[in-house]
C-alpha cells in the first residue's frame, strides 16, 4: 500500500459516446416521443430545468444517434486525455458490434478495436476495458436478455474472440458494468408497470424480455434470481477465459456502491447503513467473490438510513444536489473506499465517480476534495486506480444528452467540438502529484 496510483484518468462507454444499433437504440426509437412529453413532469422541479427545458422536451434528445462521435474522433479524445496527464482510460468493447448474430463474429470490428487500443497505448493510456456496459445485441435482448440460460455460453463466444484479437493489448478487464442495476429492474414496481403495459419506466432488457403470453406474474423474485445466477455464471465464464489467455490479467466487475449513512452517523446508524448498502450490491459481490481480482467501485451518491430503518433521501440542508437531483457529498467516496477496503481483501479501482453539473462548479469542488482524499486512501488501502466519470459529456441513457458529466465539454451545436472544463485543468494539475 502507499504506492503511486497506477491508473489515473477517466471513464466512458461505447453506446454513450458513439451510439450503436442495439437494444437501447431500439428502445430509444420507441420511447423518444414519450420521454420528451413527460420531461416537464419528471424534471420540472430540478434547479437545472430552465436551462434544459428546450432540450429535454425535444424527442431528439433521447436518441443516441452517433452520440458524441467518439468513434470518429477517438484519437483527438486520447490526445486530450494525455494532455491532461491521464495515464489510463476506461472504455469498452461493444458486444453487439463484435457478435452481430449468435453464430457470427465480425473480424473487421475486432480489427477496428485493435487499432483503437493500439492508438490508446500510443498516447500513453492504459486501457481498462469493459465487456458489457448496459447495451446488448438485439438478437440477445429480443429473446430474454439475461433471463436466457444460455447467456454465459453466448457471452463466452464473444469474450473468446475478443481475447484472441486484442487480449495482448489489455491487462485490466471489467466483465460487467453494474449488474446490480439490471437486477433492480426486476423489482416489484417495475414488474407491475411492465405487466400493465410497459412505458418509459421499463428500461431495455428489463422484465419485459422474453415474456411469454399470459405470463404476467413471476418476474419477481423468480426471474430476478435467474438473472442474478445467469449474470454471475457469465462473469465467471468470462473471468476464466480471460485468465486462460492471460494469467496476469486483472479482472473485476464495476459495482454500484452508494453511501447509505451520514458522515456523522453513530455506530448503530452506520451499521444499518452498511447493511443497506450491502443489500444494494451485496448479493452480487458475494456470488462472484472467488472470481474477482479487484473490486470496481462506481460511486455517485448518498442516502441516509435512520435508526428507525427509514430510508431518507437527504435534504438540501445537508448536501448539495447534482443537476439530475442526486444528493452529492464531496467526501463520500473516501467513506465508501474505507468501508470496502476493510471489508474485502481485494485491490480497489474506482471505475466511476463524478457529477452531472452544467456549471462545472460542483465538479471542480468534487475533483479538489477527491484529490485531497486520494492521497490518504492510497496509504490506507490497496487502491490501484481512480477513473472519473466521465471524460466527455455523453448520452445519459433514458435522460439523453442534457446531463453534463464531462471533464471535457461537448458542443452539440457545433459538430461535437470538445473543450476541457476548468475542472479538467484542476484534475490535470492535481494528478501529477498522485
Ligand atoms: C453508469 C454510467 C452512467 C453513470 C451516470 C453509471 O451507473 O455505469 O453508464 O452514465 O452511472 O448515471
């Protein structure tokens, strides 16, 4: 412990930065109009509403298209990251691109990814590569997505091909991004919403997938358990394939870890909060703990749980809020890492951490506080990396383009021109000393 942080940089994902044909693009086409129509009701109370009202009520906001044109402009993006002093970039390979149909591997797509990763190395950036970041091939999603018991088999075909093509380019792999978020889609509320007709609250690859006629019940908890088992099998199979190709590879998943207790919590409240936080991601981690080389932390927000077991979304008197209305505590990442570091005997990589903030003021503060905390965290834990979400503004799933997550701003009215925000300059300045 106490070594220099090896991986310091930022994160992005394929569909969010270059848009693809997949289960999400199909869902976007079906729901863009509805999403625009309900925007005033959904986002009208946010402070950012006057700034985003036009964009959020325009159906085009909800179609990814070619997103922020990262595929066309990745060399420029790598150059910007390198100029900012980053040593690593978390990116992804898109399953839907590599395996366009069940029995087919697109070798040309793999060649493109090889060039992509080689270019990243040319800029001195260590790739951290995610194999599944929320979007799925349509053929896989149309017939049940993760409910399918052959999920691991199909994913293995894809991972094997990826390893043959680019395995030598990558040491750090994230098999699945936030599997627990997918499992939440099988919760009772979503299942009922789906049973009575779906709508924009039922996201892609949720319970509607593979639904058989007259099968209105049984999503929860039966399907949820199946999905959890299939995703865990998928992760384990991918882990083994990667290690067969490269025994030195570091393989993990990216796990949502919110802080469920206030910083001044007493022991009881802290314990309850940890039970809550573990419930959020825990079943998943425990299922795969023997197949994980590092714990990936995606951390964004805080919830408070009180001694009466009430879950409280903390008020504005306690925390600031992001543009998306998520409570923001500038120091909560340190609390979460302290906890994960004590609980699991594993190296930790912060795979995502950031804030949706069009003003950049909160992001600047978050970067400053995080850089202060990282120095101490490196001494106390086996922390291997910090990857800020996100390198660039991008397509924020069902919210579309209005949330601004980037260290680098994207000008959508001007061919997606990039310009580093002040937070990026602060980050560049501070990471030199890590
Ligand atoms: C996801 C990202 C997303 C970010 C902000 C994470 O849950 O991995 O894809 O953009 O949160 O919502």
